């Protein structure tokens, strides 16, 4: 039987307001992330050994991630490239924190105080 539920269906969403505009960003799925890494990967030839090596253009990867994460307003490559540098930097920082920061650990439910038990 096919499994139809996911283990963690909720994706992190954040809003960040920069210069009067509120941007809503949504965490990527691992499939989306892998697709973007593939797009940002290219082959280069090592000048010493002559071997081909794959390398990830991290600057391009982050731009692709910001574009894919944007929900409202929906950003495009053209709109992102026309934005002020410091606004893009804030979006980059938010997307980086969303994807590469530590996942907060959930705390177990607190046990009731002993004084609350047995008073019935």
C-alpha cells in the first residue's frame, strides 16, 4: 500500500519586512533543493591535473533559492537583479537561516505537578 502522508508535512514560513515591503518566504523541499544544486553545478577543468571537476556556484545557488522560496511577492531573476543590494542581502540571510540553521528541538510535554495529582 502506498504511503500518502509525510513525516513532517509542515514547511517553515517566514515573513521579513525590508524598506516597507513584506516578503513571505517558504522553506524548500529537499527535492527542490537538490534540483537547484544541480542547476548551480558546473564542470571545470583543473589546470594542474587536467581532470574535470564539478563545482557548485554558491552565489547562484543562493539566488535560485531566494527566487524559489519567495511566495509573496513572487520574485523572478529579473526582479531580484533589479533590487537594492541590502534588500537582497536581508532576503539571503533569511533564506540561509531557514535552510541551514539548526532545527529547534521539541520539548516533551511537561509532567503535571505532584500537588495536582491525587486531590480528587
